[in-house]
C-alpha cells in the first residue's frame, strides 16, 4: 500500500467515526483500533488529531462544493437546483452526529475557520446566484430582497446542529433541514415557481415510495 493510499484510508476511516460520534468523542486510539494499526503509524501521516480533523473537514468541503457545482449545471431551473441540494444535504445529515459542528467550533478552531469560510464565501455565492437565477426564470418573486434571503438561508442552515432546537421541534437533523428548505423555497416562489415546487415534491414522494418498496 502506498503512502497516499494509507493517508486516504486513515482519513476515510476517521471521517466515518467523526460523522457517527462527533469529533470530541472519537480518540486517536479509536481511529487506530478501527484501522487495525498503531497510533504511531497514524502519526507518521498526521501530526495530531487536529491535523487529521482539518484534513477530513477540508475534503468534506471539497466534496460538498463539487456536488453543489454539479447540481447547478444539471438543474433544469432554480427550483430544481434547490431540490437537488435538499437531496444532497438530507443524505449527509441523515448520518451526521448533531454535535459535530459544536465540537468543531469549541475544540477545533482551525477546522471551524475552514467551515466558516466555506459557508460565508462559497455557500453564500451559490445561494445568491440561485436566487438571481430564479428571479430571471420568473420562478422566484421579482421583489425578493436577495441579500436578506441569502443570509437567512445560510443562518437557518445552522439550526439542525443546535441540540436544544432539535429537542424542541422533535425532529432529527435531516427532517429539520428539509422543512426549513421547503419553507425558504415557498417564501421565494412566484406563482410559476409554486407550481414547480409541487411538481418536484410529487416526484420526490413517488421516488421515495418506490425506493421503500425495493
């Protein structure tokens, strides 16, 4: 196995453990045991847990950005683009520990700074451009305050990570995200967009029903 293969394997296994249990709960011993190798071997590739977490977060951000860019290219319209985003985030949130962002913010500032830059730069631009696209396509209202709507979307994205919020609404992270996204989308929609939303909702329901039958 090459050095690159080992580096990637460590990062992949660490990512799975972090997603399931959060950053704080997973030790380097846990990662070593999962990999079937010694901590000493891991430290040949990553200086410490902080460096490993930063590497995991950086790769996750890259994958998220690639997914967003792909969705933007293949989306038939701005409403469709958001439904594609819902699918991507639902899949991610369904296997993510709710403490992940809190752990990162409190204990791993370097990784959190990368996430904040991703959120405030990349995700902001993607969201803003989607709103502009939707207005041009007449699926979003022409009188939408673009800046306010984009900022609202970014901040509401953080709600599912708040354990107190999650407990009060009695929904899991994926369900909270889907509900907030739909409320955001209906708030933007023009009459033309409203019909499109209903169309894509029906398609999602049909797909989910068929998948459950398999």
